């Protein structure tokens, strides 16, 4: 029987009506495989994945194929977003066996969890040179029955290979300003000269790299860094990857020019991009400010669940990719009338031939409109029509780590851009996540409808949430956020720091798995270890006890030394690492603003808007925070105390003087 109906994952619930006897990952499934003496068929995907839905409809809803699956295998379905630890291990196996990975991921395992055959999407029957899933299963079954010893040996070899590659990174070259500058310049040299960004198709937003490039310009004065970040941000904001009507970014484009998105929208992408665009907006970039506003609105209007932010919107609507989002010229006419439709078609690059499929076009905004009021009116009318179309499904799973990223972006951006409503939403989200996800000293990975799920959180969940809470502490001055954050930092160190290699981290607990996975490289989301570095950096500066701050700082330094090889060999995979390291190399810089009685907080607001990324800013009364101990206003005026590491300057009361002194 199928056992997914009560799952805490919406993705798994989508498969509850399959004739396949799906189970969730757990001891019972592996015990059944041993009892029946059959291999395990592991299928890993996620709710917003287009090809996951294709394989589900073609294969998992087919009674004949389901019978083949049920008779010869124990079938396990995994939501990669709920169990990134399982996904990480078996994706590494898939890449090792096939040279590539992706979702849906399909792996065949022994009852001990050793993978012996892996792939991704399979059509139900052979076509286009691809083997059919029926033939693959038949071959696996025959090999299992007739050549079992070969299967077991192959599985053991792959498992040993995975364990060998899960060792910690050695300490790299000396971490200094030259190494960081060389890493940033290598990233700059990789910019796509035609459409900006990095790489070709499929083309992903360089989410963490944008923040790193801005910090490289501001904190290290590296020529060209801010320009690359700006060109990339503008190209994405004007392309089809960005929703020109409702805000928010799709996961990637299938072309190198940001035109044709893979339409799924992920929380983590939009959280990281909101942080980067808000940072760019602080530099006076009007386009970035508009995109930051619209992306925050997208998060609040389309992903807010009442408890936290949902994980994603699907790529498909009623089984058709992009159905909600694309337009034809005649549809513009129906929505706007001939005159406005012609104007909108030119503005948004909607053509007769289409820029997508079947004469449909994605909306782009390659140039600013010549009539702003007309643009706003047309945009609102098109969105109203689009809202009447069928809408993509939403995965309401609330993931701790991704909500932590969102809390940081909203709190940091809200304080810098004068958006108190962003800070309020960040605080509401943080309060709910702590109340629901922190249970008996353990952080859980996710919840659904306010009910916490069983899987425990990993390093990214602890680290991203701690950073979000410490950011809220900075912008609100409320010490409860700091207290909870430091408790989480201590749990993070106890649960995930490698006791045998200082500065190395595990990504997951590893209970019942082949190994404890760890991947130090930043990808679509920052690495757990680079997020841990950011949490330690903030904790080292904000902890009320000097001894704790010093301990966090020492562990931070050891953690950053482990990233040296990434900086030297693969800097594009070290975006978040670079952001933390650049901030650390600059001091890190702390600005403590001692506010006079009755202060309206104007200096604090202006400083938050004007300082480089990675600068820690707190404000309050004398002695109200550790950074304000013994520090008060000067001559009745708000005074800023600027420190770099443990070296501090004399107080400054003029805003221009404060900004001139940083970094």
C-alpha cells in the first residue's frame, strides 16, 4: 500500500494516489527490503520540479509499471528539500556513476543503502535513444537475481568512494587580502561578455556572488567588482527570468541570455537575491530598488503562509510549463485594447513568433518605459488578467534554513531602505520558526500548516536561522533575538563541528545514513559551512561575554582557513565564503551608535543605508549593548563609535564623517 498520505511533505503527498507502494525513508522500508530480499528503488524529487511531474504522470501513475515496481522493489520517495542529507549522498553517487545529476533522481540500493545503479529521468518505455524505465527495472531485477555478488561489490565500491570524497577540505593557502583579491578578479574575468552573469545555458542567478562582488568593491576597493554585480543584476531584472508583472525570480533560464525561464520560483533564490538587490539599491540604483520592492512584495503576497514562507511555486500549471506567465500578441489585445497592446508588446518583447514556445513570449523589460504612469497602468491590468488564469501549485512546506535567509534579507534590507514593514514581517517569521521548529533543543528541518515535521535540521538550518536572529537583534536592539541565536550557535557547534578537524563542518546529523555528508562549495544556496562562518562572525561581535566572542572568533578563523582552496581553485563556488571573508578582512567593522535621549534614530538609519555590506551596526542607549558599554552620546548628540576588530576610533557626531571613516 501507498503510505504517503500523511506525509509532512506536500511533494510526497502529490504521490499518495499513485498505484506505487511508496514509503518514506526509514528503518521500516529497509527492514522490508531485507525481509523480501529485494533492492530498494529510491526516487528523489521536489514539488516545483517539471521533470519530476513528467515522470510521475508517465510512469508512477501507470498501473503496469507500478506493479513491476511493487513486485520487485521496495519503493521509497524522498523530498530533497525535506531531506537534503539523503539527496546529497545519492546525488554524489549519481554524478559518480553517470557524470551528471538532476531531478528526478532514480537510484537502486541494497538493503544496506549502498547505491549500485543511478540515473535521473527515465521515460516509461524506450524513446529517443533513452532506455525505458520498464527495461531498466527488468535489467536491475535480472542482475539482482543472477549476479547478486557483482551488485553487492559494486555497491560497496561506490559507498567507499562516497566516504572518501566526504572528507573535510584541508587548510588552504594563507588567507590574506591578496588571495581574496585574486579570487574576486578570477570571478570578474568569468563574466559573460554578452549577457553578463556567468556560464551558458542553463544559466543560474549568481545569488551569493552578487553580494560578494559588492562587498569586494566597498570593503577591498577591487576595480570592476561592483560593475559586474550591477550589470548582472540589471540583465536579470530586465530578462524573462524575472516576473515583470508580480516580481520574483525563476530558478534559472534554459538559454544564456536570461530570456526563457524554468518557471519554478524558489524561496531561497528570492531571499538571496532580495539581499543583493537591496544592497545595490543602497548604492542609489533605482532599478535595483524597484526590484527589491517587488521581490519583497512577491514573498509576502505569494509565499507567506501565516507561519513562514513557503518553499516554492511550481514550474507547471495544469501540467503545462509556464502556462500562467506567457503571452501572445492577441492576448495582449484582449487584455489592453489595440493601442496599449501594441505599446506593451514592444515594451515587453512580445512577438508574433514568440520568444518561448508555440508563439508565446515571456515578458522582458529591455528598456525603461517612456511613460511611467502608462507602464504602471498596463502592468496592473495585465496582472489582473493573469490572476484569472490557472495558477501554479505552491509547496507550503516551511523550511528553516530558507526562512532564515529570508529573515536576514528582510531585516537587513528593511533597516537600510527604511522599510519597517519588512522588519516586522521578518520578526513575525522568526518568532514562528523558533516557536514551531525548535523542539527540545533540536531544530527541525521544516513544518507544514504549523505542525513540525520529523526530519531534523542540518547545518544550513541552524546557521541561517542564527544569522537571521542576530540580524534582527542588530536592527531592533531586542536582546531576546541575540539570546536565542547564541543558543542556536552553541547547538550548531556541538552537533555539526568536526571534533577531529578544527574549522571543518558536517552538513547533517547522518543518523541511519551511509555517511555524514558535507559539501563546502556554495551552490544554489550557500554551503552549510559558509553559513556557519557568517553566524560565527556575527556572534563573535555581538556576544555579551568576551570569552564567548573570542571562542566564536577563533572557530571562525579556522573555518575560513578551510575555504582557502576554494578561493584559489574555484572562486565561483565560494560566493558566500567571499562575503564573509571580505567582511572579516576589513576588521570586521562595527559601528555602535550611542543615541541621545529622545533621539529619532536618524543617524542610525542613515548609517545603515550608507555602510558597506558586512558592517555590523547597532544603536541604542549608553551601556544597553556590549558594543555600547561605556559609550554614550557626545554633547547631547548621537555619536558613532567605529571599530575594526578590537581597535576603535574616537566618536563621531557628523554623519558625513561616519561614512567617510568606513571602511
